[in-house]
C-alpha cells in the first residue's frame, strides 16, 4: 500500500484482500463512507483518516460488493430491493436516509452517476424508474451512455468537486456530464497509470 500527499489532499492506492477493484467494496458520499464487512479494520481506519468522514461497514444483498449496488447523494441513498432487512436496519441505525428501489436493474451503482447537482442514468431504466430516481435524489436527471455503454456508473466516479472517467469516454460525453452535474475538474484514468 502506497500513500501520497497531493496539495494537502490525501490519496492512497490499495487493494482489498488482493483485489484492486476498491470501488466494488465501497460507497462514498460527501458525509460518510460505507465499506464491505470484508474490509480489514486497519483499512477502515485508513479510509477514515484519508476521507475525513465516518466509515461504516455493511453488506448489501448479503454480498461485499456494495459499490456495485448503491448510488446516492446528500439527499438520498438508493438501495436495491434485494437488500436484506437487517442491512436496511443497519442503514437506519446509522441515520442514513435511504430508499429501497424496485427494479430489475439491481446494480444501481453501476448504472447511476450522481452528485448533489445532477444525475446521469442508464437508458435501460424505464421512464417510471427514471422519475423515481429523480425524485429520490432531487436533482435534474438525464439518461445517456458513456463510451457507448449504458452502465454509466461503472465508467466514472463523481463528487460535487470533480470526476474521473475511463479513457474510452468521449470528450463530448465528458462535456455533457460536466454540464449536467455542474463540475469542471474531470480527469481520465488508464489501466497503464497507477492512481
């Protein structure tokens, strides 16, 4: 595990039990971070120190792949209907506002890109589901694709300050996301780069 300090903002590179797909095991919002119950306590402490938000362990749908299942902003966390009751009880206990989302698409984190200003969702959602998503997040919501793929949430990450997208995302798509989500600092990542 390596630690970097860039302009007083800490960035770490890590893996969880040898798996470098850390986004599958975490969901971070502006005020909290949820991590898999499989993540060691030491990593939980590191995340808390780096992100400067409370970090809580949880499972979703009985799995550790919470990043694939969760999408949210400051207004709401969407959880798929396959989430178990004891997991919903944990969210309630933590004081996290959530809505159970009923859809055939359960990998919400892979199909929704959202911050506190806007939301881009997969074209695979129905019109009714898109309206429900917009109401839950209380931000303008549009459908679209990134890199000609519908799973927009798996192709990028965003906060209120910026975002990071894969190399295959086209410039016009990035400009669309910048406008919709009102962000200007968007970077690109490559498998060849260590970030």
